[in-house]
């Protein structure tokens, strides 16, 4: 009897094990089938080819677009070409020939106009997008001479003057934005303040780290582009002011003579050597906060504030355009729309990055947001107000080509290596060599 019971129990156990193995096998089959179906689904999806010159949009696509578009019937394939010159060349060739042209592509401020006035970019007006809340100057930059909108930006980049409150208090006797603004309200006052700080600090502290720190305050606020509509080289009168200002700052030793983006330029963000920096809205989250801690772990966070400075300007920006002959135009436009017009995404971007968007309605929702880094200032409201005086009409197709040539001659003059007349004459020669078909007086 006991033997019989044992046999029965063994049989039951074997049946149970077989059943479990069968269920596990079924689950494995289901999993494999699911993976195959997913792979098939992914393979069947159309693909939007997206080209960019850095990893910023690649990260935005992974962290924002994919989670928000899991049910999308298309996917995005990102190609990053990190060298700007190589990127521009490949993009221009692909758009002109149509060979492997991307559906969506990023364009930097320094060359966006090179592409805007070509027939290779789609007019986004044709796709029913609501552009009524887009920051105006960003649309001016990406619109061609006929009013076609060839790109949209996810950022608004008005610039200001970020200063250290403690340094302002020590050498100027003031700390609050409206008080410090009076010390940099125009270029004559700016020079006088530079002399005052230099004298009181015995040359240990400068008003700015170098003369290229404020290059965008001049280049991006000119009335005339480098090359006008008659293909003639133009030296805007405002640049004479830049020459004279730079000469004074260098000859009187009123700066640390560090070039923008150099190691020495960053140094003052975490040390008590520099009153301030000319940077746009994105300078707060991506530059100052990233470089505000010194080698001993001491931070300048909370000691900063931002004001307009001598004149309204803007610095940088990225525009997304679409290939006019894209085979997936609806999908491509939806990608552009997500990053530039989708309010839910832009809201989250401000929360996560503390950066200004190119959507006025979204920005307004965050006017009360305080920046701990800026000592409680309402950063979005401050920079949104700085957009009002921006004049983008001088932005042209040759900005990237000429900027470096201009800086070379500006620096030579400021350092006493050339007269102003010699520097300008040499600039014209350099421009003619770089752009042979331009007419130069």
C-alpha cells in the first residue's frame, strides 16, 4: 500500500514538473514571439533621419521625445557630425544633390542663413503650425526674403551681463541689479567702471576676462550684415566702437586678456578675479553653474545676478529645418513641432534646464521661477524681457566665415600690433581671399 502511494506521489510530482516546464516553455515562446513582433514592428516603421552637429539633440531625443512618443508609428535615426565645418559641408552637399539627405537637421546661428535662402528647405508655413507664440526675432532669422519660415528654434537666447554680487559690493558699493546696471549702462560708463575696479583692487580684479567676452554684443547687434544684398563687404559703424573699446581695455590693462572659452576665461567663474561675463540665457545652466566650483570645492553659486548691460543682444541658438523633398514630411514636421512648439515638452525643459524657450506663452508660465544660483532672481522673466530690444537683421550667410578673421584683426589692433586702418585693410584682404566673389571697396 505504501509502495502504491509512493508511486502515485511520484507520478503527481512528475506531472507537475512537466506542467511547469510546459508553462515556462510557453512563456519563453511568448517572450520570443513578442521580441520578434517588436523587432518586426520596429523594422516596419518609417524612419526620420535627423542630422545634428553635437550630442544635445541626440540626448533630447532619447530623454524626451522617445518617452513621450512610445506609440509613434515612426522612429528617429540620429547622425552626429561633431565638426561644424564638416557638418556644414556634408549637409550642403546632401541637400543640393538629394543623396542621403536628412529629413530634419540642426542649424547653428553662425550659418543658418546660409541654408535659409536656398530652395532645399521646406516652408514650415505649409504645415499648419501655430507660430503665433514664437519669439519674433527667432522667426526673422529663419525666414527667407519671401517670408517662408525655413526653421524653428527650441531656444530663445537673449544675452545679459552676469555679475558677482560680492565683487560689486566690494568695489562699487552696490549689489542689487538695478544699482549695478547703472555702472554698465553704456560703453563710456562701462570703461569708467573698469578703471574704478582696477584702481580699487590694485589690478587684481577686472570688469571682464577679455575683449572677446562681449564680441556677440557687437556682432549680433549691427545694423548691416557683413555682405549686403549687392554682394558688397560692409564694415558696420558699430564695429568702430568695438575697436576703440578693446584698445582702451587692453592698453590700460583693464582685463585679464583671456579669450572667450579659454581656460583662463573660465577661471573667474569660481575665483574672485572677474566682476562679470556677457552670456545669454543658456549661459546660466550650461556655463556658469558648470564652472562655479574651484579646486578646493568652494562655490560661487548664489553670489551671481544678471542685468542687461550696455545694450540688448543675443548669443547663439539652434534651428531645426526640414528637407523640402523629404519622403516623410508629416513625421519630420512632427519632430520639429515637438521640440519647438509642444508646450508640455517645453515646460519640462524649463523645469529641468532653467533655460529660456522660443515660445513666449511657455516662458510666461515660469516668470515666478527663482534661480538659487542667481540669488533668487526670476531668471526666465529677466531674460524674456531682454528679448524686446533685439535686432537680428544683420545676421547673414557669411557670419561664421568672417568672425574669426575679424577677431584676428581686432586683437592685433588692441594689442598695438597694427593701426586701426591697417587692421581694417587687412580684414578686407582676408575676406576677399575667403570669399572671392565679394565686392570690396
